[in-house]
């Protein structure tokens, strides 16, 4: 896995493990500039003449739209292919290899989401002329989600070290869940409470790997064990589509941990933030949305676009 230290130009972004504190500091400083552009009414032409292909084999609302908006905010264009299983030559039997080789001829960068773990890496190996960004590969990685989550934490606390977090939901199949954990392990002195159903706890090899990197992990299975001093909570849904056996999903879907006003009153500190990877399917009740600590439909969303603007500009060599 190629590390990004100072040089983002033409790099594939396949995993959050490619990042270091240094590259994240750089990305965050460009993200701050992008937030100004995003809020400014005047158009930017930073990526004028650039085309990004968004190739999405899985459904998406935020990742897709924020990449699309990020290109357009900077004067770039997009080639958008959603549901290629039904709309592209895939239907006629075209191989993944050929699809990638053809698409790279039309654009400057490919952003891919795919149900299979490792597929973004495969696309990057096939694409010889343009970089590839992983927008989620099955239960694998979701690096840009982790980047926006880390940025949201950084924006709030001015640091990403020495923090206490609670991450809840699906640690087994949730790529956002695990990518954020890996991201937090890049920094020192972080503690994360993992609130999951027992059947969806973190894979043991991930658990050991993260511990070895210095991340303190505490597994809990009941919301009564949530600590009161957490800086952030991060909720995720149970990944129904990743279950081989649907009855296994039915058995645990109700063990999800629901955030309501009562839980916020009992366990959430005054200065914490409540995040969600989204989509939510009942894990946070709408009654919590008005709470100013709830950032999932506020800064977390906007930051998703700003971070992707920064990443695109850096990879396409238009920002330093
Ligand atoms: C997530 C995903 O697709 O991995 N959504 C997202 O990108 N924000 C999480 C999910 O689907 O639960």
C-alpha cells in the first residue's frame, strides 16, 4: 500500500491506511480553504477541464452526490455511471477490466464504489493512466468517509488525538465503522468504546491490529455502558445487504442501539458531537435532530463535500 506523505498528485486512494498525520494535516488545511470556496457565491475554476468518472455499482446518496458536487464546485465535470449492472455493457457481458480501460480514456480520475472487497484496488491496477479513488468496496474500506469523519472531529476539537469516542452498530461489515477506527489509530492516545451486538463485533484480527497500533478499544454491548465523558459518538446501521443468511439479520436487527432524547440526557456530555455515517434506518430518532450536538445532518454532510474537493484538487495537482 503506497503511503501518501506529502505528495497526493496522481495517487490512488484505496485505504485510510495510506494516510499519516502529516498527509492528514495537509488535507485538512486544503479542506479549510475548500470550505471557504464552498460557502462563497463566486465560482471557482480550479478543476476546469478535469473530468471525474463516478462509477457506482452500489447505491449511494452522499458519497456519490458529494463527489459530483465537489467536482462542480471547482469548475470540473463528471461522467456519472450509476447502476452499471443494469445500464452499461456489463449487461452484455463486458468484463470489469474492459470497463475500466475504456472509462479511463475519457477522464482524469475514476471514483468507484463496488460490492466486492478489493475491487477498487483491482480497478487501480487496471487503470494505467488515471488515479482511482475507493468510494467503498464491499465490507472493505471507505477511506473518504473516514477522512470526512476525522475532519469533522478535528474541526470540533482542534485535534484528533487524546479523545474518547463511542462507535456503535456494525463493526463486522460496516466499512465506515472500521475505516474510522483505522483513521483514529493514526493518532495517539485515543480510546474507543465499541458498542455492537455480540455477533457483529470487530473481527479479531482487526481488533489486535488496531490495539497494536496503540488505539485503546473497549467492547460493550449495552447502551447503559456508554461512558459519560466521550467527545464523540458515531452511529452506524447494521449492514443488511452483507448478510449471507437473511434470518441472521432478522435475529439481530432489533439489538441495534437507539439514540433518543433520553439517552442523550443520560449519557451525552455538553460538548460532545453526535455523528452518523448515514443512511440511518432508525438508530437515531428524529427527535434528536434539533440537538445542536447532532452534526450528522449538518457539518458532517458539508465536510463530506469539502474534504472531497480537497482530495480531488490535491490528486489532480491543482492544490498544494
Ligand atoms: C455508508 C456506506 O455506504 O458505506 N454510507 C456512506 O457512504 N455514507 C454506510 C452505510 O451504508 O451504512
